[in-house]
C-alpha cells in the first residue's frame, strides 16, 4: 500500500499538480484520502524522500514539502554506481565525447540568434578570467554545459548532468594540482580557442564541422585530465 500511495503522490509531483515548495496536506487528510494507516503513509513518505521528491521537517512546525525532480540526485547516484563498478575515468570521458559532440552538431543545426548571443557572452566572460585559473575553469565548465543545454535535447541534458558532475570534480582536482603551470596555461588557452571557434561554426550553421571540432576539443581535454596518474577510476576521484 505504501508503494501505491507513493506512486500516486509521485505522479502528482511530476505532472505539476503538486509544485516545488508546496506543503503536502496534513497526515490525517492524506490518510483519509488514501484510506491508509499512519505507518503506511509515513512509509510512502520515506519512499518519496529517498527519491528526493519530498523533504520532511520534524517538529511542531514540520511536515512534508514537495521538491521538484532535479538532475543532481540522479548524478550523485550515478556516481555511486560508477564507483562500485570500478569505472575508469577514461571510460567516463569517452561517454562525455558521445554526449557532447553530437550536441554541438544539434546546436549548430538549430541555434537561434539568442543562442549565439548566449554563447558569445559566455566566451567574453571566460576571456576576462583566463589569467585566473579557478575562475576560468568554472567559466569553461559552464560553457560546456551551455552547449548541451542549448542543443534542445532534454534527454542529453539529463545524461550530461550525470557525467558532468564527475568531470567537474576532475577539473577541480587539476586546478588544485597545477593551476598556473605551463601545461595548465597551454591547456586553458587551447580550450578557449576551441570555444571561440565553436561559436563561429554554430553561428554559420556548420553542423559537421562543429561536431568534429568539439569532439577534437573533448579528446584533447580528456588526454590532459588523464595525465594525473594518481586518479584513474571514478572511485579514485570521488571515493
């Protein structure tokens, strides 16, 4: 019964009938609505809480509140699965190539003037930060996310969020290790040039060239990140 109650509440959340931040009705109301006991209802709440669809605050002013589905929960769980399976970082970077490169092509195919303006603004922001490695790498990662977000494919956005959660950790680890080193400066500047060129290709709707350029950029970035021999698996990075 708890699973059935959870399924009905879950359906209301994903359909938007219950919105983010909204308090669920009182337990007594829900118990009457679903014809269940308090322990059964609370078990249903535990199911939804484990899925990050509700949050429960204890105490006199507590209760259950709706949380909209977010990619972060899926990303964290995906990270645990990859750690458990001994997934290598090389495997992860290959998956990123398969996600991001086609998205660059999709973006070039359907980009609007507003999309190109967003990309150019992101490039300008990164250019101002290129001599500040921590700030630059943050802008760099945001540009990669923007490419996928603007591609228009929601499934790719979710998959990318799961992979990007771990890739971002690898990027930050490299900032800690070699920020400002000659290799780091060269990698940052090469990456920036690739970003600039991608915007040009997207604006010109050069679909194949955009996808090929982005794949080459991703492969070069992966080779650079894999230079850290102390981290070869997702477990090494996140464990």
